[in-house]
C-alpha cells in the first residue's frame, strides 16, 4: 500500500476518544487551538478539535438508535458522512461502537478535498476496525453524492450554514432515517447577525440569554419545513449548543399526513410578554405561542418562526449518561499511560454529555430559565443554584432539571408563580 499513502504520511498521530487518527503536520508551528474552533489554515486536512464532544455524542446516539431505537434490528445501516474532512467522526464510530453494530454499518465518507479523503481512507485501511458491511470514500459534492442512494443516517457538519445541503440530503433519506445537522453560523441563528438569519432561515431572533435555544428552535423549524416539502416529518432526539456551534439530531419518517400539518409544531417566542399575551404566566421572561398567534413582525420581542415542540427524546437522552460515554469512548490505560492525561481525557468525555441524561425528564417542556436572568428579573441578591432550584420544584411535583445549556439554567414545566414563590 506504500505507493498509495498520502504525501506526508504518517504525519501527526492524535488520539480522540479511544481512536487514533493520522493527520498532516501543521502548517502553523506551535500548538493548535484546542479550546475553540479550528482554522482551515492549520493543516491541509481540516480537523476541528473543538468538535470532539460533538463526535462523542454521535457515537452514543448511534449506539442507542441501532440497538433499541429507530434502526434497531439486523439490517444494514447506510451512513453518509457528507462533509467528512479528516474522517474522524466515521473512524470513531468504527472503533467505539459495539462490534455487533459496527458490522451493520455501510459507511460512505465524502469531501471536496481530495487530500482529506485520501488521509481518511488511509487511516481506515491502516487501522482497520471490525469488518464493516461496507466502506468507501468519495471525492465530490455532498449534494450530488447524497442523491445517489437512500441513506438511513446522514451527518451534515459544514463550515458555516447547513442550508445548502438540507434539501438534497432530506430527499435522499430512506423511509426512516436519522439526520444530524450542525450549524456554525451561530451569530446568524442567535440574532447577532439578523440579515443572514433572515436570508438563510427566513426568521428573526432576539439576542438575549436564551438566544442559543432560540437558534436551535429556528434550525429545527428549518429542517422540519424542508422535510415537509418532501412528505416527511421530523422527531427531534437531541438539540445541543456547544461552544461555537449548534447541533440538532432528528428522526425523519415518511408521512404525507404529518407533513401536511407541520405548522402545528411551529410558532413564535415572545420575550417580556404582556399580561394579555402570557395569561397565567404573566411576569415570566418568555413564552412560546403557536404560529397562528397574531404577532407584529416589527416587534423586537418576537423571535421565529421556530420549533415549539419537544427538542429531544427522553429515552435517547436518558441513555447518554457519563458512565455510558466513558464505557464506549474513553481511552484506556493501554492508550494513555500518563495518569494525569488519562484523567483529563476521561473528564472531557464526561463533560460532553453533562446534564443530558438528567434533562430527559423535563425535555417535554419549553420553559428554559437562566438563573442569572431570574435573579435580575426578581431582584434577588444572588442567582439561585440551578441544582437546588430544580430539586425544590421536583419536590412540589413538577418536572425540573438542570439544563444542558451553555449558561446555568433549568428546564421545568412548573408554572411561573411556583418558581417565584420558591426563590422570593
């Protein structure tokens, strides 16, 4: 295979999760930025260290869906890693999923960068996992390759907005499938850049303490409307804001009747609602209302159109425990001999799923409360502890959990008056 090795092989060897990957040596001398998003100038093959938690969650999500979820059984699962770059997501799936699931995978990695594809393919063949049902790499446009066959699983992880890829990918999905969509145009989706938000997503967003939740809901609404155009419906199973990106994972099924009523799950978010708008919830910071609710689109309090339904699946989320993440994805002592480094790597794996399993019991609620904003609103001397507030609301019989959100927050179905009574 020597003559087929990419120029610069073996390059630099990195460990992510419990998977080794070879990458071209850095263009730029010095340490790569491990905390924030990568730059395309770092290497000839794009690899984003900051997405490692994103990829850990993909392993857990696929393990659930292939074992007891939508794709359970013994049939082959055709997956398209549509913007594969270094190929590390697919390589981690090959090496970290249980063997019985790996054997069912038929993986296709696609990228426009021929060097990326060559490195990804060489990584696979030089460190082969359990034999897959199929494996191929393709240099080409993901939008064309998606339409070449039907897929049970597609990952869209672009540099920027996923909008150009949604329509062809959703057209290509099998009758039941899982679609994972990452968006790094967070400034647009959160309302910080309103012009591209309107151009790309046909929406508006208020830039406030839950702007990233609003962005996730706008992204879900966009996926749902695109799916409906192709007689499909979506069922969100995981929605995450992580550092510089937003990511939604949805089940997609064919349903003419369901697609016809997609607007039942769409609506608006109104900030600082009036007594008339909020009713019994008067005084709260935000409400979600149906799409049919009359709103003034020039009103800066209004965000949307956005998804007002459930943002995740309780069974999937409750399976994404720290223990499960460590069991599937954490490196072993054989891979990392330094005790301190091993501890840090295991801690990072655990952080990637922090609060997700706990939030499962309240994910049916659209009521996300950032405790810093709560303290400001109610003129409290200090923000309440999210853990203690959630526990107190649970004792009153409400569903309440610490939220998996980038700011200290809870998710609860408790009425506003009960929350005020507890913290006042």
